[in-house]
């Protein structure tokens, strides 16, 4: 009986997180759509927070931001339970297969169950490295309030672009151009 209540409690937490993510996404979109008409002064590119997590499905292996020192990097925050993540992941998987070796891509699976995350990444054809972050440590450090979000880092690991919601091919191309310095 105790495991049933634990399961109910976990599902309530997940449902609350999903509802919060949807609300935050809608709010962020509404805020972004209400530009004042005058361009903001460009801000300096912030330094990406460091991370180090177990590699999903590879016991004993770690993935860290420092593994990509001196290289541009795409960091994608996602979870198996996130509907927009389910939409974008096949695009990212296809992109990585086509661009492997030219552009580094890391997925960070947030607030997920390892079995669900493994099944999801296998089903979606993910071959890029995925760090497992069930405590949303990296998401908190990067200011991720809703999933998915994608960050483009230049070779100095400064954030040069950020995509809220599912990334498109055009946004991938733009982010990569910025990350590569052109």
C-alpha cells in the first residue's frame, strides 16, 4: 500500500512540474512577444555554468562541460515526459548523426526516471551523449524554468544563443553559426 501512495505522490509531483513548465513556457512566449520596439543594448555573453553528471546508460562514466574545453557545444535540456521534447529529439538525433565530429551536442535529461529516459533516448534514435540529472542541478544553474531549452556555447563556453521550447532546424543553423563565431 505504501508503494501505491509513493507512486501517486510521484505522479502528482510530475504533473505539477509539467503544469509549471507549460505555464512558464506560455509566460515566456508572451513576454518575448511584447517587445518595446527599441532594441536592447547587447549584453555580454554569459559564461556557461560547469556541469558533471553520469552518462545515461553507461554506469561509471561521467560527462562534463570541461570534456569539451576549447570546442563549441550545444547543450539541450530535456526529459522523457516532456511533449515538446518528444517533438524536438528526433531532429536533434538526426542533426547529430549528420554533423557528428563537426559540432558537439550534449543532452541533459532533467527530473526523470532512468528507465524512462533510457527507453525514450533509444526510441528517438539518440546517439549523442546524455547526462542524467534527476535533481535538476544543471537546469537550476542555467536558469531553465521549462523544458526543452537549448543553449549554444562558443569555444570559450560563453552562451551565445538560447532557444526556449523545441528547437527548429533554422534555430540550430543560427545557433551553430553564432557558436562557431560567424
